[in-house]
């Protein structure tokens, strides 16, 4: 994310009123796996019957609402328009059908009239903060703790760290975005694409969601499967997450088109036939842009974080990533040494061209 605009909340004069913004519309993400809503982690990729030491893939983990009663493995990402909050909090079984039909973007949240507004639950405030973060990312604006407290957290100020942490985790695992504090004095935050990548898949002509989360997931699958993964292996991981080829997804659109067309066109993936396969099968490997922007170690660290473990738990992948880190460090040293030699030779040539005085 570049050219961040400093929002009014991070200026000395905080003159922006709530009336200057519009109400936030409702949106929800549904991962229809039919499992109870019990986990607080994002559902990453899955390879069956493999331990952490043996795996060439990722286990299923799931981010869902921390509710006690069972429900489908869907979770609400966003909630708003608090004029009638009880009616506006989205159902976990729903999607963006109303918003998609209207074609309306998500608008900035507004502090509602609190006269008859029900008290929001902590879960709802996490949802609302995620939506607020997505809006700020789209607008390339930074956020302040003061504004988050005023608009969202309110009477639960003592639980601000928990609300921020849960929203941050969801932004990271679902959308592939890091929330970083860029101004420790005024407590201002900004969103950045993870792992050094420069792609978010958002279109400038309309509101859309960042697609980096799915990209990182695919890169992780490919790496954990031995640096190549067939189409069948990719969908074995994605289908339990409610992501199917040819079926429109609320966040990712047509996932097969996104993976085989856009990710390939952007050179993050290379899509090639499997050698000696009959009938012909196709596989994915990392593309040149992935190798240029990120590393195996960064991807492995992300995978390990999803699992709640350390990268060294994946021994073979960790050793492979270490070798790549060492090779990159050596290449950098040699490049610098070569640049210094060329600079010294050039200076010497220039000095010898002047006559003695």
C-alpha cells in the first residue's frame, strides 16, 4: 500500500464529525463446511492423514465466530449500520447477496445516534472493526486508536487490545494484510500486504476485497507439496473451505479463474503440464514474481503461524528454506562486492586520465 493519506483522526485538529461519514453496510463471509463454529483460527489448507513432521501440506484450521452454539462454518466479517443493530448483524449462513445485487460499495462507518442503539457484543465489534479496516485500506488511509475507540469499541475500552488482536488476525489470515502501528505516539495504524508481496487483486474502478489471502494460501500449498502441486491437490485443500471451482465466492469471485488466470497472469504462479502424464494433468509452481518478492522462509513462517507452531516443525521445508536464505545472502554479498570493484576501477580510470601537475 502506497501513498497513505493521513486521516483526520491522526491530525492535531480532529474536527471530523460522525455526520461527515455514511453508515456502514452489512457484509458476511460464509465458508459452508457444515462444521460447528468452535475455532478461533482461520481455516488454512488441509492434507489428510499427515502429521506436522510428515506433512507436505497444511491442516484445516478455521476462523469463526467465538460462539457457544453450533452453526455452519461461516463467520461474519463485517457488521454496521447500527440504527437497528439487532437486525443489521448479518447471519452466518448468509453472504453478500443483497449487496451484490445492489452493487454498492462498503461505505465508511458512522457513529450512530446512541439513543436507542443496543449494546454491541464483542464479536460484533470485531466484525465492525474488520469492515472499518477494509474501508481504510481501500481509501489508503491510516487509522487511529482514538477513532476506533470512539466509533467501535466505546464502553469496552478495556477490551480494545482483544478486539484489535482478533480483527488483526482476521485481516491477516483471510485477506493477507498486516496491521502495523506506524505512529506509536498517537497510536495510528496502517495496513500492508503480507510477505513482501505487491499484489492485492483489488480493482480501482469498484469496491472489491483483497485477494492476497488466497494467493498466500496457494503459495503455501505449492511449497509444502514439494514446490509443485496439481490442480486436484489444490482443490482438495480449497473445497473443505467452501471454495469450489466454478462457484462464485463472496470474497474471491470465481476462484478457478482467479487462480489459473489472474495469479498466473500476474506471474505469481506458473501453470504447466505434468511431465509424462497421460492423460495430461496440470500443476502449479511458483512464478518469477513470487521468487522475486518473497521467500520460502516467509511463506513457511506464515504456514507455521497458522498451525500455531514454529517453522522448524516442518523439518524438510525448513532446511530447504534455510538453504535458499543462505544462497540469497551469498548472492547479495557477491553483488555488493562486484559493485564496489566496479566503482573502484572507475575511480582509478578517472584519476589516471588527468596529467601530472
